[in-house]
């Protein structure tokens, strides 16, 4: 009940319609993280909804670019990310030592994760299955009973501990992320298509080519997806091999990495933004601890 057999991943050259990078990452791995949140903001920027700009002292500013029209047509999770802004034309700035920004980001990340989970259920792609959270508790109970049998030896036969211990070892997958849910038939179909798209982004050109002629703009359009799938470096290398030049810098970086002659700006941007978010949240958590 805690395991799902992977479907086939036929190579796809475009992402499935109607979803964004966050839903794709969730349907693929049943988890999202801060990098997925960064990918979602990059997706919104790619679609013209926001601008992302890097300021002094590693601060980052997210600015609404086109009001409601800019968010129109985006998927539900990406649209919900607009909650961090105050409305049309507003902006949000975070720096590493900004306590108030850390509090806001912590709240927004929690909201983001819940938004993705809610989408999985409401879209009919995910359902609860197996033992849910109880499975993890039973595994812990199994380990606990094994220790009781080994230490106190209640029946003067410590080998009895092998019974709960065997259950705990065999059932450890019940503690894994996503063990309490499973994909529906529609979810498995989407899983297959998402996996096929990731396969195209991540597979070296020697094995799976992508014809960039006449559609070089798709490189930057797919960067948020590659970031969510954790294969941005592979996608950049694919462009280098196929086109014979360095990949272009997305226009939504607002000059922060423009002028570079290497695709390392993608990894740098994600790392810089993630570092700012992590430090701001840590600054807020430190005030709560004190």
C-alpha cells in the first residue's frame, strides 16, 4: 500500500497543459520544497506576472508586473503565490537579516505546501491510501517493542523481539513521504507525462535531442521546470551541445545576471534566492527562540 509502481515515461517535448512546475514536482515525487517555490516564482516571472530583482546585501524583490491580467491563465498554485504581494503593482523585499520578511516567507512557504497538497486532492490526481500517518506510528512502535524485548527480556527469550523488529524493518517505507497517499488513474497518467517531460530535460543530447532551431525561446521557458526537477544544469548543457553557444539569460532576472557568458546564473540565482529565504526565516526563528 505504501509503494506505487512507476509508469512508463515516454519522452515529451512540452509540459502537460494546465499545471505549473510545483504540481509537476508534486505528482512526480509527492513532495515540494523551497526550490520548488523558487521555481514557481520563476514560472510566474516567465509568464510576465512578476519581476525578480536582486538588490544590495543579497536582498531580493518580487514585484507585480501586470496586475490581474499578468496572473490570468496561470495554474492555481502559481496564482496562489501572488499572496505574498499586496496587490497590483505592489512588491515584496526580503534580505537575510529581515525578521519580518522571514516571518512572512515562513508563512508563505507553509501556505505554498498546503496549496500543492490541496490541488492534488481537488484535482482528482491524489487520494489517501494505506494506513496514512498511523503507519509511521506502528513502525516506531515496532522498534520500541523490539528494544523492550531486548533490554527487559519479558519472556526470558529475547528472540521474541525479532517479531516487532521484523515488522519495523519491513515497514520502514510507511514512514516515507507520500506513503499515506497514492495517485489515481488520472494521476498516474499525469505522472507518466510529467516524467516523460523531465526525461527530455535531463537526458544528455547524445541520447535524446531537442531541436532548438526556430524555438530557442523554449530554453528559458522551460528553466522553471528544470529547476523544479533539479536538472537545470543538464538542461543548460543540452542547449550548449545542440546550439553551440551559451544559453540565454531570462529577461525576468531584471539585469541581476545579465551579461554573463555562462549558464551558471540559473544555479546562482536559485542558490542566492534560497539562501536569502533560509537566512530570513532563520532570523525570524531566532527571535521566537529567544
